[in-house]
């Protein structure tokens, strides 16, 4: 027989949400940094072929 689970507290919910959002922030920051280094030509870890 199915038993309903206990409700998660608002505090835990907010903490999890904040961690999840912070992950997206760091991913965006890393992508922006890579794009910036590619546009200036200072990239040392990412190789690409530029085609006009």
C-alpha cells in the first residue's frame, strides 16, 4: 500500500533551488569566458578552425 511521503521543509527546498541555480550560473560564466578567449585569440585549451 502506498504511503504519502513527508513534506520537505521550505528551508531545504530553498537550499536545493539555490544550489541548482548556482550550477547554471557557473556553467554560463565558463561558457562566456571561453567565448571571450576565442574571440580575442587567447585560447590555449580549445582548438578550432576559423572558416570565412
